[in-house]
């Protein structure tokens, strides 16, 4: 996923999108979530898991601050 794609993400993304940004498979992402070692915050809403984009950016070292 390019920097431009990362910056265009909505406020939360699904696990598949987060996994793609992290360079891992969705299957691996769900396994990491299950054992509590996924490197990004996960919001669980019933059966749905969402990843806050800001947390994803933080783990990836993406800055939304303008460069000087």
C-alpha cells in the first residue's frame, strides 16, 4: 500500500485492509488478533472488528503533519 493510499483511508478500516497495509495476510491478521498480538488497536463491535486508521498510521510511522 502506498503512502497516498494510506493517507486516503477512512477513520476505521476492516482487518483485511489493515493487514494489507501491514504486509501480512488477512488470515495471519485474524490469528494475531485472536491471540492478542496484533500490533494495532482493534475495535470489536459484535462480530465485526475495525482498526482505527490513526493507530495503523502510528504503527507504520506515517506522519500526517506537514513537512517543513
